[in-house]
């Protein structure tokens, strides 16, 4: 490393650690033999390592001004080591010995501009009923600002920050101040007067308050209750998340149901969040681009790496473009693949059952399908349709809220399949019986080593061949998950060719085809050809009505209306959201004091009810006049007790 007029050599490096939130180097000036430690990292971490006398009194105001505008802010500090410190002694220095009593150098402001397509992608996901959550290692105010800009947090939503203090453990909620142009009053709390709850009387900066953005005055007057609307979202830091998991796990489902921003989250905490979301019924897709996202990417149902670095190893999907646009593409393709798989399954199951019915009918008269009839159905009809149905691409229109069916044995696919089977049996029976009422009809009599030609065989085979085509077209789902039939030229051409050949086969085939298929055609002056065509059209109309109207509309609507009555729904994210909408008094945003209750594991307490150490902290920070609104404090007690505000996880779980 070389500066103007001097050369500096780096003789030791302490790499960045997500748990420590900083990194350091020990550098030596080659010309003067001066040795210094330079440290950079999260502002709250650097301040905790710096000598308080080196911190400007307006540091919090400057930090909040930049973070509220969405800038990524890191702080830097340094300390001079002894001049005669040898290389060996330098290598023996521990990290704690090096990173202490630093002098603050200043802030480094980085702008990570929002990509122009990000807001549109998030709006598309929101319109489809898909939640977007920001999980980041950045500062809370930076995360909130970016969340506002990209639309994760709407302008109409109130932001409630969740704060936790470790000693003694308590929890409180505050209304976040998102006004970038807010004027900081002269009586805001100075850093030197903010005491950590576990610091006694020594000067120890409360970095939790600084990180949460509580050092600037809120507009709410002291002792004025804050009424939260039902359009609110939570924001919290990694430290608060750890306290929630340790002392109040039953609150996590409620918090993550409404939370949109998680800041200062470590890699392990990101993975824990994904698992908690999955625990209340969410299907989670995770986007990440770094090694610190690998755990969460692997734990998610769908991991999407936005780079080809370490994160791509843990992700089943890797985007060539570092943009969240790939999320919409993955959802489109995933839905299309799921609908295709279910459709092909129903087609194959339906074909087998329809053919089974045909064989049973013919067995009743000691008849059967001929070898060429089996080959035509199995190799020509079924194979071509099974191949061409899978060629339909994903739908490019808007994403819809209604998700495709994920289970093969649930009510919707079984009702669809059984209904189509009933229609097919009825049409085959009509054809099998109708042909008997013609004057030219001759009943089939079984004779060994003779042809299977019969009018009954003709009636069953001709109608069943049309039914296989109808099943393929009906089970080939189109919008809103896949493109329409017209976009799949392969399926369209195959359908036209097979329909034309099948109609030709039972109306007027060449003699060689007739003999190979062992068909006994009705007389030329007969109108039974038209009866077969009419039965095919009737089958098509009934199949479309059953699939599109009864199943896809009425049955889906009926099942959706009954979903909230199931036990799984109550413990899912939908059930928790429904419960939260009815809880107008939660979360508690008020300066009113609540009396402690022995039956409540996390009592809401006033500052006077806390320990003397904490009381000194709250009294110095608890009113609007000195720039901090600490609202309600929630003490944590034993997990075996019950809470009036925290519903046990056994009765409520959802996001």
C-alpha cells in the first residue's frame, strides 16, 4: 500500500466476522516505523470500540440523516500501537487487544442504488398475494428506507419497531419515524448520557437505541397513547430476534406474520427465520448472493442465488442476472411444471380407467379390443398426447393469487378425475346400448379363432377413442398457469391430426385399415356415424363444464370457504393473520402504565417497576422531551407461565 510520500505495509489482518460486525488490519509506516490498528464495520460496533471522547456530540444525528436516506453507512477508527512493537509481538496480539480504545475516524457513506426493475417485481408479487420480506445485515434505518423505496413497506403502512433488552430482559414496541427531513431538536439525547442497562454507572453507549433509530425525537407527545391501525408492519434487529427466540418463542408467529424488515441479521438468524416461516405454513423462497446467505438458501423451499459465488453451491437455482426478476420467472415455471405434472397424472389415470371400462363392457359379451386397437390407443394416442401436453410453456400474464393444487389425492383432482370417469362411462353405455336398437344390428357370438369384429366393439372403440382425445384437451390446463392451446403448436397439430384420423377410421377407412383394426362398420345408409359424433360432442361439452365450471370455479370456491374451519388453518399464517386483525389492542403502543400480573410471563411494566439500573436508563430516555419514546416495557419471566397478550404456539401459529 502506498500513499503520497509514504509507504504502508499491512502486517496482520483480522478478517470480517458477521458476529463481530467488523474487520481490522495492523499497518506499519515503513518510513517512520509507526504501527496503527485500523478498524471498520457497523457504526454501533465501532462506537463501542472507540474512546467516547473521540465521538462528536452530533454523531447520532449525522448517522440517522444518512441511514434514513437509504445509504449504507460504515464507521472507521484507528489506534496507534507502540513504536517498538516487533513483528512477533504484533502476531501475538489478540483481536480484543487490538480492537479497543480506538479513535473515531468518521463515517464511510456508500450508495447501493435500487435497481429500476425491483419495485415492479415486488409489486407483481404483492398483487399475487406473495409476501416479500427484507432480511439484511445493514442498519435498521437503511433497511427501512430501502424497504419504503422498493415497496416492501407501503406508504399506507405504519412501521412498528420491536426492541428487546437483555438485562433484565424486556420487550417494547415503538412507532418508527420514517421522516427523512425530520429536524433534530437541540435537546436530543447525547451519546455520553445513554447508559446501557447492564453498565451500572459507567459510561457505556447503548448501541441498541442507536441502531433502532431511537435517538431522535418522535412526534408523539409524552404520555399520549399511540393507537396503531390494522395496516402495520413490524421491523426488528437480529439482537431482538435472539431475545424473542430465547425468552418469548410463542410471540414469534405473531411477529413474523406482520414483520417485513429484519436488520443486522447473522447467517444463523437468517436460517432460523426461514425455518420459523416454514413452521407456520409458508412456502419460502430465499434470494441471496453471498456466503452468509448459504444457510438460509439451503433451508428454504426454493433457494435462488443471485451470483455464481459461494451461494450458488447451496441453491438449486442460480440467476445469471443479479436481479430479483428471476423470482417471478421461478414462480411462473414452478406453477406451470406443477400444473403439467398433475394434468399428465390425471390424463394417464383417466385413460387407464376409461380403457378398463371399455374392456369390461366388451368382456360382458365375450368380446375385446383388437391388437391394433390397443396399439393405436396406447402407442399412438396416449404417447403423443403425453409428450405434447408437457410442451406448453408457462403463462406470461399476471400472477394470480390462487395457487395450483399441490396434492394428487386431495378433493380437487380426485373430484375432477372421478367426474370425467362418470361422464365417460355414461357415454360409452349410451353408445353400447344405442347400437342395439338399429334394424341392421347383429349381436356378437363368440367363436374360437374368429375375428373380434362386432357392432358392439365398433360402438365402444369409436366413442372411447374420442374420449381419450377429450381427456387430453380438458386436462391440458391453460391460463393463468400455462399458455393456451394455441401457443403449443405441437399439441395443436397432434390434436387435429388424431381427431381427423379417428373420425376417418370409424366413418370410411380403407379396407386394409378396417381389417387390421377388425372393425365392423354400420351400413352406408345408417346414421349411426352421426350418433357417434353427437355423443363425442356431448362428452366434450360435459367434460368442459365439469372441469372448468364445477371443479375450477365452484369447488375451488367451496374449498376456500371451508379452509378456515380446519385445525391446520388455525395454526397457519392465515389463521394468525385473522386473529391479529381482531386484536385491536395489540401490539401495545402507549405510555400508559400497566400493573404487573403474576400470571403473565411477560408483564408490561412502567420504568419505576424496573431495577434501579434499568430505571436510570428509562428515565433518561423515556419521555419525548429528551428525544426517546420507549412506550411499554415488557418483562420476561419463566416460560411455564401464561400471558394475556402472547398466545401459546399450540393454539395460534401463522405468519
